[in-house]
């Protein structure tokens, strides 16, 4: 009686973060055997294949600034414009980059009317980003309102700090690409 078998071994998944430039080797092999078990005339054939993968990670950089002088003095009802900029200086594109910000105490996001943002996509074209806001850092994110402050978030005439968290999601940030989000807040 002849018995045939196929055996395959393959490497597992890598779960740890690997540095750019790391060379991964993934190999697989298969052996086919035929003949009667225990018979000296049993034959087998082995096959193997190897794939090499070079790790190339994105490297996203982030910085925040105010428009105007290095130090801004603002009084109640005054406006401050912030810019949060980001770039990818790595070896691969970054996807779904999430930029989050917590507004300073006693300031109020003025909503989409007083806000604009952009980033540069993989093809080098400017894209518009949508602002999202939340009442807590781990809260539910809601899309920014137009015009004026989002409902329930306070504003220049309401002494409230209900929505101090903002975020934007950049769908794809290619190598060497960058962008900024700009928004204005009112001082309470």
C-alpha cells in the first residue's frame, strides 16, 4: 500500500516594531513522500522558497505654533490662531495619521467658520481635512459645525469649556509630504 503525505512549515508573524532597514527573511518548505511506511524504497522530494523583505517605516514629525509674535497676550474676547503642522520624513507612506489637540483652558474653538486646514497628499495635491471635536479625551468624536461653535461647546459669550478636544485624520501622508491645520480660538 502506498502512502503519500505533504508537510509544510512557514514562519510566523512578526508582532514587534522593527527599525527601518531591518531585513526580514521568510521561508517555507514542503516535503512529499511516497512508498510503503518502513520500506527502504520510500522516496521523498522537498521544495523550499525564501522571500526577503526590507522594512521601511514612516517617520511622522509634529509641531505646534501660534501666528504672530512668540508670546501672545490676549484679553477676554481676543482671538488666537494656532497652527499644527506635520511631515513624513520616513522611508514609507503613513496612513490614517491622527492629529489631536487639547485647547488651553478658558479658550473656545470658534468652529468651522473660523478654521481652515490642509495637507499634501501622495500625489502632491492640497486636500481639506475635517475637524472633529469631543468633550473628553476618550469621548465620542463629532464632526465640526458650520458656522460658529459646535452646539453645546460654549463660545465667546458662554463661560463654558465643554469641547476642549480637537482632532483631524490625514488619510495618507506620503514620503516627504507635509501639511498643517489652522484654527482660531476665542479667549473667555
